[in-house]
């Protein structure tokens, strides 16, 4: 509804660009296969509890109504990420960073090489 999942995909692509430079031996097909498995709803499931800690049910229902309104389309273009700023590790930015840098990439790459963690 807020586009956080799609924003997460964009962030993931940016992080992969960085990882490609850091891990030049990893073939493009690996990154393509990895991104094919990425589910934006994984990030959404992490972010929902962040909202639940900061908003009442009535406030969230009001936000949902706003996001469903046509007004959101313009405002949504301006929003980059929920809870941006001070990151206590439990913000949506913190979750996005951990999601992007998860061991999943390392495990998947290691599995294609048949060796331990690739550094």
C-alpha cells in the first residue's frame, strides 16, 4: 500500500550493484536468479510490526484510508522510506538493510561453489 516492498526491491538492486563490484567473480546469472527469488512481501512482513509499535489500530486504519485515496499517488512519489532517520535497528530502514545484506546471498553463492562462506 505504501510501496515499501517495491522500494525494498529498488534498494536491493542498488545493493546488488555494490556487491557485484565487491564480488566480481560472482556471475550475473547468480544475481538474476537471486532477484527472481526476492519477495517484496518479506520486507512488508518485517515492517508491519514497526508500525504496530508506533501507531494505534485507529491511526493505522486512518493511514490505510489515506493510502487508498487518490491523494496518496502524488504524496507517495515523495516518500522514500518509513521511519527514516534515527535507526535503532528496528526501523524499516534497519530491516531493509539486514534483508539486503542477509546471509541468504552468501549461502546461495556458497552453495553454487560448493564451499563455505564466500568473502
